C-alpha cells in the first residue's frame, strides 16, 4: 500500500491505478458511496468526498511522475525524492535503466534481496551494504550522524540529564523492559541509559523521528523533542507486537463502521470496546501514559502499513477520551495517503489554525455531534443538565461528550465540571498487577 508521495515500482503503480479506479467509482456512483458511508451525517459525507477527490488528484500526480520517469523525464521524480536515501537509490537505479536483477548482479546479491531492500526503502540494509549499492549506482552519499546514533556521545551529552532520568523512571514504572534479560532495577545508571539509547536508536532507524506537531498556532518541528521521540518509540514497539499477533487488514475505503464507534460511548466499558472494534477494522489503538512534561493527548501514524493511534489519557475523562479518539481516527480516515506516514501528534490544549488539523477537528466533531443537529438544539444554550442529557440520549452518545463540547464552546471549564466523567477511563486499561496494554 502506498503511503508516500512517490511511486517507485510497477507494483506500486498498479496499486495506485487500482486506488484511483476505486475512488472514481465511489465518487461517481451514489449507490457505491452509500455502501461505504451509510449512516454518517451529511457534514461528514461532504468532508469525506472532498478528501477522496484530493486523494485521487494526488495519486494521479505521483502516478504521472512515475510514468514520465519511465519515459525518460525524471525531473519531478528526482524532486519528490527529497532527502530520502532509499528513494534516491531506487530512483538512481531507474534512471540508469537497471532492473533489480541488473543491480543484484553488479553487487553480488540475489534479485530477491534487492526486492526486499527496495520494498522498505533500504531501511533494513547495513551501512556497508548501503555504500555498496550507492557505489554500483554512482550515487555519492553524504550524511551527518544524528546524536541519537553517536556511540561516543550517547544520549547524556545531547539531552538534559533530568529528562533522561525522568524517562528511565517512567520506563521502570510502566515496566517497558521487564522482558529484557536484565531487569532495569538491577542495572546501574550507565546500563539503564545504554538500554534506553538502544531502544530509541532501533526505533529511529526503522521509522525516523516525529516530524511535525500539527497543532497550535503554528506547525512545530518536533524532531528533537526527546520525550516525544521516546513516547512514540514505545507506542510503535507495542503496535509492532499487536500487528504480529493479529492478521490485520486496513480497508481505507470502508468507513461504514464509524457510527458504531461513537455509539460505543454509551457502554460503561466503551473505551475498551472501541479498542476492540478498531482492531477488527485494521487499526491499532495503544494506550501509553504520557511521560511527565510531555504535553500530548494523541497521535496517529503508520507501522508496517497499519494505522496506529496512540493515546496518553493525560486527561482521564470520558469526553476527552472520545473526542481525542475520534480526532485521531479522522486523521487515519482522511490522511492515510496524505501525511499519516509522517504522523500527527496532537496537543488538545492548543487551538489549531492548521488546515489539516481543522479538517480532522471538524470530521471528529461531526461524527460525535453532527453540526446540522447541534445548531438546532436548545441543549447548546441550556444552563441545566436535563436538556443536555436528553439530547445526548436522542443522538445516542454518552452525555459527557455533549457536556465537554459545551465547555469548549463556552470556553468555561468550570461549568458542568462534574458531568464529563472524570476518572472513568484510565482504570479500564490498567488492571491489578498488569501493565496498561496487557
């Protein structure tokens, strides 16, 4: 499945053509669109149609770039590769008109090995192997060592000692490394730091660092945010385990299950049921408490082609759980092909003026409480709880979600403060004697 803005082989080109045909059919066939999105509010449907149209245009553009490259015009192809070393090497092979078999012969490998390397953009290759491939293709590699990966410096000299101690303390409390050959409690400070550095380095080699925090008044670069990198590495590690355990398939064109997700909020164990429903739909939900000082409510990114949602539950309330979850689900639905590979990392405290975040906000809000219904409801202006609770019952969601929306719209978090379900979510994921994701 294609998650980047670059097509690098005929298989990906076929996938793109199939996706374009599928999207075109959904957009032109009212019957097909109803199958995909039955039961969803009109505001959600219109937003989803806009997303499908944009996805189709983007896929057509990158497919055109690939087809022009095959015909000898490499300008867009090379430009779109950017600084992705794996993409650069694959493009270099195509520009030189080498087949994968030709390249394999030149470096003394089997064709299947080159296929495996290219399938993950050369992430699994050794440095020596990377140099050999580059030399065979006439590519000059230049790189500066990331401080995360510099053995002489390690983490201590590049990040504040108190942050490292904070992370190690958090990792021990959350039992991150309990399956390691040596228990963290038996390690000295140096060994604990090395263990943590190994853990993070493995993640960065496979996935890179978080690129952007798509919230707040500006889009922020968080590639050097130590706490976020560590938290994401932990979520990705747990997601890998879930993916290897379950035979997951994510069907990006199927959103008919979304109304069911919101209605699960009515159940006392709704958050746990939501995690199970998402897993059935090929989406992994990981609950990982925030590290002290990390202001993050949720995140959405991709691991091995599968959408992953991470939530910190730093606000243990029913309204915050369901809103944050639907916001991250919106990123999965709307941005699977348009940014999810880079990831979204969301701080609910910050008002977002970013277009992508506003799109996810609107989608999530309308999934929970459709605007066309909310605008006509007297619950919006009610000063007492009964009309609000009645409205929640009518639309089939937990009343805490409506009380939470009223707090946000009125910018008054003291009103109905006892109605948002405090302390009712986190305990569902933490059982006696078990870790939070057991």
